[in-house]
C-alpha cells in the first residue's frame, strides 16, 4: 500500500522538488498551500507523514505546527526550514512539538529521500517529552530554609486575621496566593512534603473562593491543621546535613545585588565617597588599593569595568595593571578608565593602548564619576534578565542563581509594573510567571509582543502549571520557551544561556569574522559610517588605520596554512584586548585588518599602534612542524578631517600609506605623505 504524505508549503520551487522526489519513491502526496486547508484535510486524509515548510500562504510553518499539535498529536512531522536561524527553534520543535526531523534548505535530494524513508520506517512520533529534571542545588535549599520561618509566620498571621474577620475577601485571596507560591517554591527547592501540603491549602482556598466550600469553622480547622502539618513537613523535608543559612559575608564591600554591575576601583579611596558614586550609578564598587589585590578581585568577581587611579601608583604600573586585567580570560574587552593628575596627560598614548575609554581629572567631581561609570557599564553589555513573578522569595532565588552566572537580574513582583520596568531595564531575556494576581503571564506576554521593540525579546515562561495545554498556551501567547516549576536551576541556567547565546549569535553571526572575532568588512563599514556621521555632526576627529601582515604568503608557504590561521586569530585577539572597547576593529580581507579610533587623531593612535606592533613582533608562533617564527605588520594611518572628509577617500589614502610602508621595508606605520 502506498504511503500517504501531506505536503504543506507555499513555495512553488520547493513544492515541485519535494513532490517529484516523493512520488518518485512511490509515495502519494497531497499538497496544500494554506495551513488552514491542510488542517481541515487531516480528518479525511489521515497521512502517514506530514512535510511542512517554513512559509505557507496563511501562517508560518512553526506556528502551523503549534496549531497542528492542538488537534493532532501523533502524526509524524518533518519540517523544512529555510534559514539557519530556524535551528533556533529546533529544540522547541523536536522537544515540545514532536517534530521528528528538521531539514534545511537547500535540500539535498538524495539525502532528503533517504531521510523520509527512514522516518516512515520508524515508529510513530514519540510521546512529547516532559521535562522532569529534579536536580536541585544545596544553595537553593539553604536559601529557602532561611526564608521559610518568616514565610510560614506571615501565612499564619493572615490566617488568624481572616478567622477574626471572615468577610475579608482580600485576606482569603492572600492566603491562596501565599499557599500557591509556597507550593511552587518549596517544590522547586526539593521540599516535596511541604509543597504538597501547601497545594492542599491552596485547593481548599480555591474551593472557598469558587463557592464549593463555605468558610465555616470546619474549614478553618482544616486549614489550621494543614498549617500545623506544614511545620511537621519542615522537619521531614529538612535534611540533617543542610548547612545553616549563611549571612552575607562582611568583607567591607556593599552587599551583593545581582541587578548591580561591579566596578573595580583601584586606588587609595575613601569608602564613603565611593558609596556615593555607587548609589548614584547603581553599581557595586569593589575597592582595591594595589595591583596584585585588584587582579585577585577581578578574577573572583564578574567585573563590568575598572577604574584605575594613577595618582597613588606609578603610571607604568597602572598601565601594566590594565593590560593584566584585560589578559584575564573573559575580561579581554573590559571597559577601563583612568583617574590621573596633571602630569600624566602626556601619556595618553599608553592609555589608549591599554584601553582607557575615559580619563578623569583628579579631584574627580561626583557627577563626572557617575557619568563615567554609567558610560563604562553601557560598554560592557552584560546579559540582562528580567523576572516577572509575584512570588518574591522565588524571584530572589532565581536572582541569586542567575546573578552568580554573571547576569544582571531584576525582579518585578507586581506584574502591572512589568511594561514600564521592561522599558527602563531593557532586558535581553524575560522570565515570566503564568499565575499572578489580577493578570496572567500570557496577557503580559501578549502585551509585550504587541510592541514592535520587544518582538524579538526571548521570553521564557516559568510556571507551576504543567501539561501540554498550558505549554501550547504559552507558545500561542508568544513565548520562546517554557519551564515547568519546580524548576531545577541547572536546567534554568542552561535554557537561559542557550537563549542568550542564540540571540547574540543571531546578532553577531552576520557581523563577525569567526577566525579573528573582528567585524567583517560590511559590518565595519556600517559602524564606521555611524562614527563618521557623529564626527561630522560634532566637529570631532577620528582616525583610521589599515594594517597588513608582512610576507604572509611566505608564512603560509613555509609553515602551513594552519599556522597562518593561528597568526590571524592571534592578531585579532590582540587587537580586541588592546584599545578602547568603543574603537572599531575589522578584518578587511585576507590578512588585512582595519581599525577606527573615535575622537582621536592619528598621532596618539600611531603611538598606541606602534606598541601593538612591538608586542606582535615578540610573539613566537609555531609552524605545523613545531618550528618557531615571528611576524610583523605594516600600516597606513589617516585622520579625519585632515586627510580626507569622506570614508572612501580616507580608506584610499590609508591604503596608499600602507603601500608606502611596504615599499620602505615593512614593519612600520606610515601616517604622512
Ligand atoms: P606583503 O608583505 O607584501 O603583504 O606580502 P604578503 O605575502 O603578505 O601579501 P600577499 O597579498 O601576496 O599574500 C597574502 C596571502 O594571505 C595570500 C593568501 O593565500 C593568504 N591568506 C588570505 N586569507 C587567509 C586566511 O584566512 N588564512 C591563511 N592562512 N592565509 C590567508
Ligand atoms: Mg601581507
Ligand atoms: Mg595582502
């Protein structure tokens, strides 16, 4: 008997190809352009397999699969995706919607045919996976243990008040809310007995609210008994080995707050002064009096920026410290500022080379300090996570878990405030609870998605409601992912990281060269165009530099292409670590690199670049046969506006000077002529 395949696709070329491939292999193919018609046809056709592409006449492919799964959960689905970014939804499709195979265009006909045959041979779509990770963290438990007594006391108080005042509906709602939240958090932290009892209290309150139960003496007694059971559960659930809740260590620093950025301030500082700066700029200041201590602290915290005071330190030592900080893995692009006294103004070149985005004159005005701090933080761009959940204890737990991963986390416990805080905080990802007082997470999600600015914001639901239906509702409302409570932090972290990485990849993949990590030519020109426009508008200078590795062909020929690649990667990495974060670095082509320096003329930058040349020539590279070699580069520099006012003219001039540098013997930087 011929197998019947339903093809849902609105692209003529693709349809023709798939149809001929499949009928050629003896299958019967029914084709629809419209998603709606395809779904309507299901009852009659009962296909063995559904092949759906990205683009239908009335809906997109992923949306169609979500709709399909509301009426049909079993038929196997193969999804043909047209763009790479659709691998993004790969997990969601395969995990939540039982898509058995995702293939990408352009199709490889032979392979595709074989894949379809394979799918038809295998059994029907496997059951949709439930996420049942029960792993929990000791830290989570400890933290929960420390907040639990207060939480139970609060609940008891409200219950007592309600008993005295049985007509107070708000109090009854409050008891329900507290028990609902306790249920979620307790289970998330692995306190299952506690969670179950809390669920019973919630159920009782629900019955009262729905009018299924009257709130008489008996009911109150039940609730009281359940609360007493909660206390029993506490003993049951608390493992003996649980360490006592730790008080925040008092190490002279301000308390850790995961929504705050960390600034390292190196110098002899009056703590009170810095607290003032910190309050204004909402950052945590980490003090350090000397270089060695600064490096230790930089390794131990997630730094967002460093400010180095040169008045108490030899300026050479301060530059060296800056380079060392940037040498710490993960801090290659750490935003930096220096505070200096009059006499080091002439050492701007070293500052540029070391990566100083700002110079502050001592004594530093409070306002300047705050402004500089805010500027540096904006440069850093740590992932920002917003959590909307009415359960304050739960958000605190998640906050600390994500905060430890170096994310900036902010919680909103009143969902009505979500939109305004979203605008202020401008998160990279949103974690959203479903059941909240007065509104649901679905509504919040829909409202956010209706705003153009937030259409691409990754939104992940976290909720105690589980089951396919609520997951479908979440995706319908515009969610990207779904995590059932109790949520294991490990899983949460993994999912959040995946989402963030994908977002960043999507933004960067098109822009960045993989080998060197620098901007690709087109992206560089775009950024340069913006820089040029800004310079014109504000009558500021900027400089531009074209670099080319010397005798690179010989490197390839003598030491191997792989060794050549290592040189390019290393040079790219060096350029990333040096100079200010806001300077532009690009791979212009092959072994040619380009840089643009904001607001700086070529003389300062030539000095800084010469230092990079000095560094590069001392780096030993290894050939494919372990032989050692060294490389250098030649460069041509220009400044706006002296050497030209248009981008094309500037680049042309830089190229001419680069050629001159080659002519004159290489390993040099030419900025005149
Ligand atoms: P000059 O000092 O005059 O610049 O000499 P050169 O040999 O560096 O210049 P030329 O432009 O003749 O050679 C550049 C070589 O760079 C040729 C090309 O094969 C090689 N190349 C370009 N891109 C890559 C790459 O991504 N990796 C490697 N390993 N080599 C590359
Ligand atoms: Mg070359
Ligand atoms: Mg070349």
